[in-house]
C-alpha cells in the first residue's frame, strides 16, 4: 500500500482561504464554517438559495468573525 501526501480538497480550500485572507489555518476554518452555516440557515429560512442569500450569508459570516 502506497502512502500519499496529497492534500484533501477541504485542506486545499482552507489553505487557499488562509493565503488569500492572511488568516492562520484555524481562523480560516472558522470563517469557512461560519459562511457555510450561514448559507444553510438562509436556505432553511427561504426554502431555496440564490445569489442574494449567499451574499447575505457572507455578511452574516463576516459579522460573526468580528473580534470581541
């Protein structure tokens, strides 16, 4: 059995968000989770999803990321 050091898609996304936002990997994970959670809440609330809901989810996620 051959071992691989290839990153998963999720790890690649986390690294890309971390690189583009200059956040560390843990904060990038938190940001992604906040955004995805907000998209899910918007979808549950409205029954479907479109760009306006995604933008609203982005704003909600950004608000959650503000320092306390």
